[in-house]
């Protein structure tokens, strides 16, 4: 459905306000249309910042498990919090004593004593707060590092089934956003909440100790405070949630737009993207304004209620002082207590939303950590010894979903060193065959054997360490060319890296680069051409020296000229190794020891190139209709 953007703004205001990044006014109807477009982009319920229970003992217990290694520092921080809170509660009382015993009594020594005591209390409060915050910042940072490490390790043990169904954006939200919420909670909220509650209780006790009459007067405004707090609490949750959701949409769209900038410019989509981003930006602006309005209502409201309580205390307390029923020092101390009484209330209100966000973030994080991989090493799995490379598929069947079989009764035998070419139309099951060989998935029927070992009976690490996989979409990691070639064999020397590059024909273009093998490839090899990235991946596979090699359309993105340059390298790469090749290049098919023709998950033909042509069956039709037209070129 096409997006229609209306513009009734003054052109001068557009240039001025937009140049400053300030959203311009819009009609109510335009705002409603924009919000309708935004709602379509909202994430699924499971990815929303949904606030569940205010307190979940199970989640808190698991968080405490991550805090356990830093229990000593946490306890010390709590002790510092108690001391600083006591000093804060004692300060108004000390001021009251200084007024009554020093100023009113005309005793300079007493005034000096109470003044020094007040300064000492302030110094102790400052020091204990400083060390409390420092300790909890350390603990919070350490816990975040531990959680991220646990998540990172766990994600590497989850199978392709999980990663295929879990988007990268959602994953990054867990690793960055949710873990960041935990850091804020541990660093500030744990001791902050405890301090607020401790201060509130301490101040209340001090107030009733000084004067229960004035305490009742001060607390007379509490119904107003309760009404205001409930009003704010019920609305601020939705306001902050709307803000976070829209910010996540902006971040996701920014990532997508920057990553796809070449496509955007190629199709001149800049203006459409500007309008779409303007939608997101305005929606975020409106959500922030809504949250700010609530904040502007609540916190000044708390200040006003606090001022009202202070006015009542000053009025009634002043009358009691005039009647000699109360001393001036007690009145001053009580007024200070009243002013401080509302500070922890503000703090608790601020921490409320953080606490709920922490519960939601913890639930998502622990749900991810509790996700069990659907493919594990068997309890009695053995380490696969060095293999010769014999591969057998014995009546293999497989399906991703019960009602949609992908492979049906596939039987295939490859002797060590043979080249097996898998051909067929898209969706025939070729890629599934090699995924089962690498045990990225388990067969649902039959068995895959390597040198007589069922791949389900050996450890995944020992299996894949003897496989080399080169995919069509080559992935290079940020770092140098040498780092990427050495990725599968970290202990390889520089000479071994260069030998691997020479063997596959990559050495010449690498030597011509500004820093040769030390040249940075950029994110996912952005500084290299598609063909160069493929050549680097060939060198990486060769250096790893696998016994079984898998080429999944690895030359489909390489031009004909480059292909001729790497044919010799491919021969070197496959020599002496059992190779499974999915390719559209005849150069990697016609010389195969076996060509396996697949259709709808079944092997329909099998033999050498000449044998299959002689049969004049499915392969013959594919060859004559698609490949013979371009000779040795790409389909």
C-alpha cells in the first residue's frame, strides 16, 4: 500500500525548523495517519517492553546468583548506604540542637560543638555515598560483563534452527538493551531503593520522636500524594514503553538504511526514506513529549505537596513555639525533615519504572539463557578420530516441519577423495544434504556416516573441525586479510597463510593492496570485491586443511575471468579431499566423480557427466536447456 504524505507547512519554517532538527507542527489528522503507519511496524508482543509483575521472586533469585561472586562488595556497599542514611537523618536533628543549645541558650561552645558535629556527619555521608556508588558501579559492570558472556557462550551453542527463527535485531536488543537495564538496576536501583526506604522510615521515626502533633499535620497531605502517585504510576508505564518502542524502531531503521545505502541510492529512494524516517522521528518526539508532560505534572506536584506540608508545619509549629509548647530548634529540625521526607518518595517513584523494566528485561534474558539447543552431543558421544573422508547417506529422510518433507529416502556413497556434485532446481534439497553432513540438523530418518561413524554419535566439534565449508554468501570478519585466512587455523604462520593464498590464486591481488596481507577488509569484507572475498574464503578453507570439503555455490558470484584464475586453486583445494559441490559452474561439475541430480528431495539420477548425458534424462535437459547455452559460463 503506497504511503501518501501531505504537507501544509510554510516553506520558510520547513527549512529553518528542519535544519535545526525540530519537528514542525502538523494537523491532528496527519498525526493520526502517521501513527497508523507506525503501528504497522510495531514489534511482536514478545519483543515489546511489556511490564509484568512488579516483583518476581524467581527472577530476583536468579539475579542474585549473578551477584553472588560480588557479595562482599555488595554487603560493604549496603553498610555504607546505612551509614550515609543515618547521617542524613541525623543532620536536621543536629541543626535543631545547635539552635536550642547554642544560639537560643547563648552558648558559643555548644554552638561550635554542634556545628563541628554537623560537618563531621556531612563528611561521613559524602564519603560513604562516594564509596557506595563506586562499589555498586563496579559490581554492576561486572555482572553485566558476566551476563553478556553467558549469553554469548549460550548463543554459540544454539543451533541453526534457533538462529533462523530469531532475528539479529531482537538478539542485539537482548545483548545491549536488556543487559543495559540490568546494569542501571544493579548500579543505582538496588542500593537506591534500599536507601530511599531506609530514609523514609528514619525520617518518619525522627518526626514522630520530635513531635507527634506536627507529624500528623505533615502527613495530612499524604492522600494528595497517594492520588498523584497512582495517577502518575498508571500512565508513566505506557508513556515510557511507547518511547522505548519508537526508539527501537528508529534504531532498527537507521541500521537498515545505513547497511542498505547502496541499494537506496541505486533506486533513488532517498526522499521516500526521508519521509519514512520523519514519521518515526515525529512519533518518537510525540512519545517523549507525552512522557515529559507526565513528569512535568508529577515531580512539580510532589514539590507543591511538600511545600504545602511545610507551610502547615511552619504555621502550626510557629503557633506552638509562640506558646512555648515547642522550641525553635525542634521546629527548624522538623521543617527540614518534612522537606527531606518527600525526596525518597520522588526517588521511589523514579525507581518504580526501572524496577518493572528490570523484571521484564530479566525475564527475556533468562528465557533466552533457558532456551535449550535442539541438537546436542549424545551423552556417550566420542571424539571423531582423523578421517579418510568416506561418506555414506543411508536412506536419509528429513523435514523441518512434519507436514513438509525436504528429503525422501536419500542414499549416497562417496569414497575418500571423490568429488560429488549436487545439482537440481532451487528447493530440490541440495543445501539440506550438506547441512545434514555437517550436522547442523539431525536426520529424521536413516543415518549419515563418516568413515563408519554416525555423525550423531560423535562430538560436533570433532566433526566440524574436519570439515571445510565455503558458502555462496562469503562472510569475512572485521580485521586484516591475513586474520580472515587464518580464521580456521589460528596457529598458522605468515608463510603458511601466503602459501594458501598462492594456491587458490589470491596472492596476486592481496599483494597489490595498500598494506598487503595487513589490509583491513572492513565490516563483512566491504573493502573487497565479491570475487576477492570468495578467493579469501578459499584460502581460509585450504589453510584449515579439512578432510571433507563443502562448496555451496561458492563460485556463483565470481565472474568468468576470475573463475579461470581460481580453477587451478580449486583443484588444489579439492585434491585428496572428499568434496561436495553445489554449483552452477560446469567447471566444477563436469569433472566430478559423481553428479547427483535431485528433485523435490529425492535423487532422480546419479552418475558421471557423460553417463548422465547418455541417459538423456533430467540432467540432460538441465544441461541442454540451461547450461549448454552458455558453455562453461554461469547460468
